């Protein structure tokens, strides 16, 4: 796994009324600092990739739908520089994923339904100086093949 990436498996407490699930707590080892909480909806087949941050970490959670999440380590001094990780997150796999700064990240919505992502950042979005760097979804350096592999 890319150095610094962390996965927190989320636990559903189910009963005859439905379920309850904690996503993030201030005392979680995966959590360092609150900056902002945001939500986004993406339609089936959409690819949102790639971007990275120089100063903040992201924590991603998909409560609705399912997504293929791709990470690529850009850090010069990282023992996992140039490595790619792929995660499948969403309703079928409730996980909170910590994405460290300088790790490029993106996702593709899987299935026939939209996906909703709730994400937390360790710094609030600064409109005058955004910490948001973009890399094309099909960047040859990353070289990720987003097509579904029918096996």
C-alpha cells in the first residue's frame, strides 16, 4: 500500500429499524485535523481524476453507490513513489480512506446508479489560493486503465 494511506473499515450496527454507522471521530487514529466537510454526486460512468493537494489530506467515504478509487504516489521522498493503489468503495464496502497530501487521487462511478462522496479535508478550501492541482485522467505517467475488465 502507498505509504501514509490508511483504511478504516466502517461498522454498521443493524436492527429492525435500519442501521447506524460512525464515519469519523475526533479520536480516530486516521484523523489529524478538521478543515472542511463536503459532498458531491457523480453520475454512472463518470471519471473524476486526477488531482492532488500540497498542503492537505483528504478522507473519502461513499455512502451511496460504488466507486473505483485510484491513488498514485507523487512524493519525491516516498518509499512508494510511483506506486498505484486501487480501492473499491461504496455501499458494498463501507470504508473511510485517508489520502495523504501529494498522492494523486480520482475515482470512477461503478454500476448504473449515481455515487455520492462525502469527504473531509484537513484544511478549508481557499478560493483565492486553492490547494488543488490537476492531472488528466489519462495521464501517461500514471498510465491507469479505467476500463472494466470483463473476466
